[in-house]
C-alpha cells in the first residue's frame, strides 16, 4: 500500500500545510509525507531475518510487519523526529506534530482498508482493530488497489485545487525558498 500512502499523505500535507502556513508563515508539511512511511520500517526487520538470519526483537517479541503500527510507536517516533529535526531548524513541537500526523495517517489508512488490521491502541490494548471499507487487492499492476488509488487521486486533486485557489503563491518559485520550510 506504499503508493496509496504517498498519495493520501500528500493530500493531507497539502491541506494541513496550507492551514499551518496561514497561521505561522512556515510550512514543514513535507514531514507528513515522509512520516507516512515510518510504520513500515518493521518490514526491514523481516527482510533482515530472511536475508541474513538476524532476528530483531523488541521487549521480548520478534519484530514482524505490523509491530510498529500502534499508538506507542507513533509517540516514540514523533518524539524522536522532533528531536532530530531541531538542528535542521525545525522547532521541536512542529516536528513532533507533523511526524505524528504522518504516522497517524498511515495507521488510519491501514485501519480503513484492512478488515483485520493491527493492534493500533497498543500499549493500552492488544486487540486488533480494522474497519475494512473495501476488499484490498493488488489489482493495479500488482502494486496498488484500484479503488483505493482512485479515491486517493481524487482527494489529492481536490487538495491541490483547493490550495491553489486559496493560496495563490503556493506553486510559485518564490514559495519554494528554503526559509519558508525551516523558519
């Protein structure tokens, strides 16, 4: 679901970036898009097990896909990103907020698509949650689900049109100066 996460997080980042930019004059919404892929870092642990025979464990449990799809992992990730981005010029609470939004978007997207999802509320509950709005299948060249992709593209187009309409200089070269992203 990587392509879908990119599209949905980009739509979310465009809207949140517009609102945040109007309020503060800064737009670090790119953190949302990058953070939308963070929960899937656990697939790297699965790959290490198959490639090198190395098994990673957290708190005595073997790391598998879905191990980091929880509120606990979201909090740890957001705090780490907030700390890491301070030397780059992004305020701690901004990094924390935008990283949390991106990570949370990933969790919400997975919960909406998959009927049986992950233990999203861990450490508060080990119960597995999922809504399963559609039957997810990799039917678009084996890389994405057509229904989820179409809805995401519609949302992305709507977000681009809305921001272009309300924020005239959003797509101008002047708007892409580094100071706007880092102030």
